[in-house]
C-alpha cells in the first residue's frame, strides 16, 4: 500500500476570515459546537484494539477505527505543559515545537497505557530546507506539515508553518500548537490501527469513498488536537484570546472553495467544529468520527 502523507490544510485559504470579530466567528461555528461529533461511541461490538481477526469484530481494521479501546480511556491526563514564547526566528520555533512535542509524547503515552495498546513516540523532522520523505517531497504547495506513517515521522517546516498561516503573528501560539497537535493526532491514529482502515478505504478505487475516509481521518485528528489542548489549557495557557485566534485560523482552512468531489479535509464549519468538539468534550469518545453520519464530516 502506498504510504500517504497526512497533510494539514494549506494556507491559501487561511486568513480569509481574519476581519471577522471573535463573536461573529463563534456564531458561524455555532452549529458545529452543538453538533459535530457529539454522538457517543459504543455502537461497535466489543472492546477494540485487540489482535488481528477475520471475524469482523473490533480486532479487525474496521473495528480498530470504529470501536477503539482508545475511545474508552476518558480524558487525557494533564501533564502541565508550559510552552515557551515564540520569537520571530526558526530557532525559537524549533524550541516551541520540541517542547510541545515532548508534552504530546508524555500525554499520549499515558493514554495508550490506559487503553493497553502498545505505543512508541513519533520521530520529528522540523525542516528549514526542502527535503524528501518516504511519503513525498517537502514542502508541498500550500502545506507546511504532514505525518508520514511509513517511518512514523512528523514533518513541519519551521518557516513554512508561518507562511501558510496567512500571516498569523507568532504571538498567537495556539495557532501553531494546533498544527503540531493535529499531526501528532495522525500518529495516534497510526499507532491505534485507525489509519490502516482509513487507508484501505482511501485505496478502494472509489473517489467518494476515499475522500470521505480522508475527511474522517483529518477531522478526527482535529478532535484529538482539541482534546489535548483542552487538557493543558491551564498551563499552556489556553486563554480566551489564544482560543479565538486558533478557531479563526482553522475556520479559514476548510475545503469550501473546492468542488465537493475534491474535498478531503472537510468544510470550514466541520474543520473548526471538530477542534471545538474535542476541546469541549475532552473525553476521547467524542472524537470517534467513524460512527457519525456523513453530514457531520462533509
């Protein structure tokens, strides 16, 4: 199976909503806050996350996606993550990303222990110069970050991540924290066996099925990111100002400008809404994008 990079949405749309006030942005997102991903998990059969089986139960690739043990582990345990200020330099951004990645390592390692699922930390490549991964060359147009399951590595451009943010000031560190937490979310999916099912759907040969699977993958990574940032909201800190800056940013990263048959990340309302679902819901059961109706992942 050809490995696929899980890229964050590009920056070509970011910043479109920058002129909106915070209250208007939250009003736009109202339906997502109330609705996206709030259905409880538990529609699967069994515990999930076990060894491979041919019976169609939760140990299958589909079962690991729809009924993972990870969904039953509750909220992430706070690790008191404190992020350094980002200065306008690549060195400062690298320090920020390393600190945040270390926090993510600890947080998700604990969560996987709760679930009884083996876990290893992802590798990191924070680049300044163009390069190549097993999942393709970087940077790609409009993309500053991706996760490559072929070598369990997160790739983030130290300067590209700012360029694709639509000029978001580095003082709004939550915008950049969400990018790292999102790509880490793909590693979580990979280690939990969720990506295996998603990739099989994407390789089915049917464009609609493949794009829907991609959206469920991407929106779940958004939810995982929101859950992590919420768990550390006191110490990061995730102030109201930072939260609103993050939501404005993700609201501008959706697929709205693409034709429906090309949408593989989700429209803006859902791309932002699933971050909010994870942030408000905290419990990982709300992040099960694999059991919600198609209308929640369009």
